[in-house]
């Protein structure tokens, strides 16, 4: 395992968020966020001598980053997140907790998540924004897609809100496995989990598509999402910074998706579209 340290200029929160998103895309694990630096862990199998150049070339503001790395002992990420993972309550309606949390208070929706290597515990702003969007959406008997499902938290919430058939897709095997485990843990029966990308939905239609991924994948796949929605269906996207909203909206608009609103938290944004 390689530990990378990325030293950031003072008060560069937007640059920090961009870097975290890029490291996630490059399959860094166990990203640790501090005031003026980030620690990211990269498995031995993904390390190469060109990795620093690849990171710096990913975004023009990364070129000035001070980057160092060292070989470290592999971490048990389950133990790491268990030390710090606290329950999350969103809008007083949805509790997201780990199996080891004991919560006496009752909420309309309770989701038990053991994330392992998957993102989607409700702590990140983008997951919270998507959960809030789902809570405000009529899900009863709707056909739903959770694209880039991670832990499966969004698909599970949709199921608990009464959605009909649900499909959850992620390209990563560990996310696929983790979603299956969390579905069983939450005793929901109507979610089909698939390992793959947006090509897996080309022969399907949905009332609601949830895509909490990242800017580049969203831009690449929005055309497919538009084609896969019924007329009058909704697309909710996140995993993007507020600064990228115009690019996302412009791309969606030319694919027959009408912008109808946003939610923001910090520098992050969730955008909702309607299929015209």
C-alpha cells in the first residue's frame, strides 16, 4: 500500500473537493481530509511511476500541488471507519447507521449500512443531498435506477419509500458485493444489483434515475440517462461541485432534460431534471 500526501494552499476548499473527487475516480482508498492536506492510500496493484504526473495532469490547478508518497502497511479499512463512523440523521426523517450503533430514537426511515470500501454512509454532502431529494420525491411503485450505487444506500431508501422495481448498478466489484450485503441487511427484496456501467441500462426504462457519481462520468452518460427515462420521469445527479453545474445543465438540456431545481451544501450540488 502507498500513502500519498497532497499539500494544499491555505483555504483552497474547492481545490480540495476537486482533488478528493479525482482520487476517488483513480481508485484511491481511505482518503483522509485535513485542513491543508489530504492523505490518500493507493493499492500496490494500481501504483506506477507515472501516477504523480497523471494526478497533476488531471486538472490544471493540480500542477502546483506538492505531492509525496511512501510505502505503508496495508490498513484494515473496516476498523478505521468503525473508529470514527457516527450515525447520520437527515432532515429528521432518515437515520443511516452502522450495525453496531444502538439508537433508541425512531425515525420514519432507518438504513443500516456497513460500507467497507464503498462510499455512501450519508456523511458526504453529495449523499445527503441525494437522500434529501429522494425524501421529497413520490416513489410509490416507481421504477428506479441507482447508478453508481456504492453501498446501495439510495436504492435501499427508495425501496423503503415504496418504489417498485429498482436496479442498482456499479462498475466496481466491491460496491456490487457491498450493495448485495446491505440489501440483505435491510431486508428489502425488490432491488436487482448489476456490476457494470451505463451500457447495462440501454434496454430499460425508468421513472426515476439517481446518479451520484462524478462530473466526467455524468457528462459521458447523461445522453443514456435521457433515453432511459419515461416522459415525465426525473433524473437527480450529484457528485459534482457547484462550479460544474452549468456544464451539467447545458449537456442535459440538449438531451431533452429540463432543469427544474438544485440543492447545495458547501461546494457540492444536486441537480434535478425532468424528461420532456
